[in-house]
C-alpha cells in the first residue's frame, strides 16, 4: 500500500487524508496540534461559488460535500444566501456575472449552487443602511456557514476512523529525495519513509520545499471582529468587494466581520511582522468608517466583543488562487496543496479530491488546470499582493 506523508493538518491536510485513507497508508504531521493553525481561525463563511466564480464544478463539489457531511459527528451545516451590494458604476459588470457564471457553457443553471441573481438593493432594506451606495445586489443562494472547530474536529475523527495516523507537535524540516523521486521526510525526531509527500503547510510551504522546488507563495493574514449588534433573524451573509470585506451572523446573534490585512498595505511585497497575529488598521477603519454606512445593524459605536487573527500567516499566490499540483519540475511523488488565500476551508473536499487525482490520475468532476503551478511565470515569492476581490464581480477594484 502506498505510504503518503501529509505535511500540515489544516483543512488541506485533513481533506487529503480523508480522500486517500481508503487505499493509502497515510500519516499526517503538524508542528502544532491537529487543526490548530490558520484553518482554525477561518470564519466559516462558505462562499465557494463567489470566491471561485470561474470554477462552478469545483464549487458545486465543495458545497455538496458539506451538505452530505451535515449531521456527521458534531458538524452542522447552515444554508444561508450571500448578498453583495452593487454600486451604480458596477451594474453592467454585475449583470454579466449573473448571466454568465458557468465556465462550462453547459446547463448547470438552476442547481442552487452556481446560480447568481441580480436584484434591486431595496429588496434587502433590512440588511443595507438607507444611505448605502448600492443600486443593485448580487445574490448567491447556494452558500452557507458552519462552525470551523466543529468541522475540523469531525474531519479529524473521520480520518482516524479510516486509519489515518496523526503526529502532532512534530516539525517537518525537509522533503527527502532519492534519484528524482520522493523518499520521505525529515522531522525534528528523525526520518519518515514515504512514497509520496503532500505539502499542505500553508505559508510554511516555500520553506518546507526550499531544497526541492520553488513555489510562488507568500504570507498575509485575515483580521476578524465580532460585533454586538441587533441582527434580523436569518440575515444573509454578505460582503463588499471594494472594501475587501465580508460578514455573517453567528449562532449567538453577533456579527462576524472580516477583512484582508495586507502587510505594509496593498501592493507591497513585504515580509510578515514578527508577530503575524497583529490586528491591522484596515479592520478598525472598516468597522468605524465604512460599515456604518453599509449595514443597517452597524453604527460607529457598535461594541466589538473580540478580535481574532490567524495564529500564523495565511498564504496566497500571484493570482490569489491555490496551487494543487504534482509539477513536472518537482520530484516524482510530490504534491503541493497550498496558497488558498483564506478560501481553503470553503473548498475542503474539493482539495482532497484534487490531491488524490494528482497522485492517482483518477478523473475528477472539475478542471485541474486552474490549480497548476505552471500557470505562473514566476517562482519568486516577492510578487505584489493581489486581493481576492480584485477583478471580481463588481469590477471597480483597482488592479
């Protein structure tokens, strides 16, 4: 049986182990506790059709898995539409999004996942402030949310049940290569033999692979705040691509608000601070200056219950989309699954399915080409930061 070492126990590592365990000998190693890295601070906002608009089959696969997993272990899925306000200048671009959201050209409309509707902003008068700058709203019905800790715990349990071995608190130092093929990994406690290695270590992936392959992955992080506000029952999730923000209600009636924290500001290729858990000015500016004129439930004096940040830096690529690939330039048996730009938890099983396909050449129900390393001209890590909201449905974000 093929021995696979998975480095990283976040959502990419867990979903990989989940999909390989049936016919592979899988060991998952992590320098921290299982699932205790960046994935553990994800918002649970599952907007896969929004964040992967050119990959509807990928989005559909991910969402269907969450619905199937609902009720397993402690995992609970909540369907909730996602609403994005559209400014007058962006209406035409939004209309195109609402009518051309299927990259296959096939009859996928009506599946409840990739459908997008364009409606008058007045239809969400209970959500948007009366002074909000929106003329229309884009609505994705096939989205939802869940508690990420419950998801990670359930995935861990299911992997153990399938025979996956876990080694937490174990730092992997390098990938061992013999005659052009993976032979295992080196850890702080010694060698681990393996026929294949899946590098799912987030922002640590470039260092992990430094001796065998350069990958264009650089760090950044997300900042999140929980607000004490008066939310209508069943309020939809939402976001604003110009502000680079998203929000959702929580089970305890609070409002979770998140935004990208770009080290040094947009467009600067700077290293992370000594403490990547710092809360950036972008979040406070969003809460005090921007959201009070956007959301009816928020004002400048809304109480912040707590702030959260990734316990370590997140990871992104030159186009803010992930790499899931077994590149020809890499040693045989090496697969990369990293660079998800905060959109990894929402992809979940699609990640594990893609990694399995890279290892086994099995067919998958979505395209793998958009995930390939060779789409990038550079392998350097000092590329300009690109927000995942740039070039998105509203079209006004600065390129």
